[in-house]
């Protein structure tokens, strides 16, 4: 049973290799990219109700954060070119 599976797999690999290597394709005409014409369009119309900026309470501030970074030591050694 195991020998049959191995034989079947070997035959499948051999058939695949023969199919992949057994064909030859030559490009006669490389072709070219199609011509594309792009024309301007129209922006969508959006109905917006603006707010009175003076009636809105906005608080803007900053916050200090500490970021821990690793300590890296580099030993250039003798093989490094300046």
C-alpha cells in the first residue's frame, strides 16, 4: 500500500515535470499598453450645515509621554570600512 502511494506520487511529480518542461512558448508580439484618456470630472455636491464656531467649547492641550527604547551597543570590529 505504501509503495503504491510512493509510486503514484513519483509518477505525478514526473508527469508534472514533463508537462512544465515539455512545452515551449515564444512571444511573437510583445504587445503594448492600451491608450487611456482621463478627463476631468465634477466634485460631488454635499449639503453641509455649518456650526457657529464661537458656540463650541474646544480644549486643546499637550500631554508628555515617556517612551522606553532599548539600549543598543554596536561593536564595529576590525572588518568595518570607514
